C-alpha cells in the first residue's frame, strides 16, 4: 500500500513536470497550469473596430483552435483574424492577421451585415481575390453594453470551413465575437445561386467553453 501510494505520487509528480508549460500572457511569460498557449490578431471595421486598427492578445486557454479568417460583408466592410494554438514554451507569438487582397476577382456574393437581426438586405459584390466562397454567418457580439446578435452575408476564403459554432474571437479588451452558425457555398461569376460544391450548415447552438478564460 505504502509502495503503491509512493508510486502514484511519483507518477503524478512526473506527469506534472512533463506538463509544465509557459505561455506569453500580454507579452510576459507565465506558467500555464492547464491548457495551451493561445494568441490572436484581429482587425475589423464592423464590430467596434476601426479600419486598419489591429487588436491582439496572448493567453493560456483550456482549449483553443487555429483559425485564419477573412470575411467581407460589403465595400470596405471586413473582419479578419488569425489565431494560434500551441503547446511548447512561449510558442504563442502573435500571428499576423491575414492581409487584405489587393484585387477583387470576378466572383460575386450577396453581401450585407446587420445587428439584432436574422436578415439583412443584400447587394451583390465582387469578392476579394482569395475569397472564393459565399458565406452566411450569425453570432453574437458581447461587449460592455451587453450582448447583441449579428447576421452577415458576404465573401470568405475556403479556410472558413474550419470555423465552427462556439468559436470566439476577441475584438477588443472586453469584447468578443462568437459564432452561432455558418454556411458556405462556392462563389460563382455570374450568379450567386445554388451552384455550390461545398455547403456546410451549422445551426445555432450552445456556447463554447473557452470564453470564460479568454481574458485571464
Ligand atoms: C483548417 O485548419 C487546419 C489546422 O490548422 C489546417 O491545416 C487546414 O489547412 C485548415 N483548412 C483549410 C480549408 O484551410
Ligand atoms: C444564405 O441565406 C440565404 C437566405 O436564406 C440563402 O438563400 C442562401 O443560399 C444562403 N447562402 C449560403 C452561402 O448559405
């Protein structure tokens, strides 16, 4: 018995040692007791951001996910973000927010963005070169004034297939955006109607678990 508990103790100690991880938190290396190192950079001009103004953060999170997001909801209406999730000491350097495309393609999508609505009146736009998918996206923006839902349609990149319900992106020190639903289809040149080769529809669901730890 005594031997067993000694053995268990040694095992636990070994596990604890193996798991010790340091992550940057706001630029300073800190011990991350449970989870992974996380960092992100974000830029938008629709949910409280200003065009060209980037917001970044570094943290230790119980769970995280790498994303590379580019969304265009209209002429000069965009949301872009990159997140990094890793588990070696101080690996969470800030990723570069995906850059804007220099040119538009001939592909088109209906685009609009609205708060507190499940609908918005779309106008067809030409998509930025790398954004060859049409997207419908819903979610919530939480900030000091409360929580409001949003609905957006527009163009995005194939990498948006990685976005799932509950994914959260901080947009400022105390505001974040959380995805409740997303559907995509391939953009077409002349018409944005049903010729999609890829469609994924995720209905609005429960909230991800990583939010509570987002800013700590
Ligand atoms: C989705 O994320 C994974 C892991 O980060 C990445 O390897 C993959 O390329 C992404 N998918 C797309 C379509 O970009
Ligand atoms: C977006 O929603 C509209 C209206 O419900 C629908 O007609 C369209 O096919 C959807 N587009 C995508 C990419 O899911």
